[in-house]
C-alpha cells in the first residue's frame, strides 16, 4: 500500500490550480513569469559604461588610448533611490596628451584612456601613458618607446575591456609612433619594415544597447609619423578613434571614448583630444526610472526602455 505524499514510496506530487483567494499556485507563478507579470524586486539592467579617451601626443606623437569599458548586467533594487552618473570627458591636448577622465555609476568606475607623448631621441622614454586602454608609444629616433598599459578591471559583475598601446619605433628619418589601445585590441606598433607608417589605433567593440543596432565604441587613436609612406587606417567611423589624416577626424568621436590621434611635424593635423564617455542602461518593459535621454526600442520582439547618458546626471528609480 502506497504511503502518503512525503513517504519513501509515496505518490508523485502534482501541481494544482486550486487555491485559496489571494494565493498563487505554482503553475500560475510560472505562467506569470513567462508573461513578465510576476512582481519583481530588482531591475535586471543591461549596462554599458565608457570613460573618456586619452589625447594623442603633440609632435610625431602616439595615439591616445580608448576609455575603459564595463559591460554586462546589473541587478538594481526596485525601490525609490537615486544613483549618480558621471560621464568622463576626453583627455585634453597639450605639450603631452592628457589622460581621459573616469566614468562612474553604481559604485563602478571606468578608467580614462591613457594619453601619449611627442617624439624623442632617447630609447625607452616618452612611453604611452597607462589608462583604461594605454596610450601609444611616441616616435623614437633612439630606439623604441613602449605603449602604456591597460588598467581597466572587471567590477560588480560587469566585464572590463581595455588593451595596451603599441610600441613606437624608428628607422632613420621615418619615425613611426604607435597607435593607442582600444577596447577590443591593442594599439598597432609603428611600422618600419616594408611599409613605413604610424601605428593604427586598436579596434574597439560593437554594442547594441542604445539603439538596437550595433554602434562602435572605444577605438584607440592612431599615431602620426614624420615621413610616412602610408596613412594609418581610418577607424573614426567604426570605433570613434581619432585618425591623423584630417582635422575633422583627429579627435576621438564624442560619446564613444575614442582616443585622440597623434599630431604631425610639418605635415598633417595637430594632435587630437580624446572622445567623451557614455553610460547606457536598458531593461525590458516600461520605464521604472528617470534620467538621461529615455527611448524605447524593440530587439528580437522584446521591448526595452533605454536611458542614455551623454552628460552627467542621475538615474532615479521610481519604485
């Protein structure tokens, strides 16, 4: 004879839809969660954070490093709270390219991209500066100049992205500075074998949180050589990294965290500033907060509320 439920050989428990008023059966809970109607205590938010990019070096300079990137999902309590969002400015130009500024949100920090220096005649000097992604090494008649190191770390469950700057080199007069690091790849070393040219900025990354379509972010800036047989690759439109081929493209693109391009000597544009950063927060369903520019997009049949911060502000959960 079978035991009652709970015994070793008891009958299988079965889910029932019979319930007292005000109570939920297991099947009702499952169906409600599938329909996104089950009460939630957190906002499951997909977050993209990018710091300001570093500026390029002033004369035969390396490219600036891209701002550090954090990407992933945060679980933000669904209770009335205000969270500060600080958008890092791009690094300013000067005798040396300055580092970009940090971007912060929810206790997390993206580190500004590393700036770059002008050319030098002494080996192992005028290295790229460390930053979210490192700045490119300057052109160097005396040997090589190493790129700056990447300092971006993963934090709070978000994945960090950053890469080192390339190595500046020389081969006689064709002095070849390096590109700054990007979120997706290191900066290219100065090229003095075969084709002589300054190093390209490192590739950035693509992300679709803001519009539902991929946008390129956080590319490194290119270097600018003294006497080059080839221009650096133009990645301004793809990842926002400054490229030293025109005044319109030498600075990192705004709100991409792109690094600035290096400045020329006789030919070419002056050094470029870094591009400013951005924070994008999106979650499924109707708005549960205020702050930033709020839009609604649909991705794979799911409706998302998107908060885009291109300037500093507050993300206010309304509960």
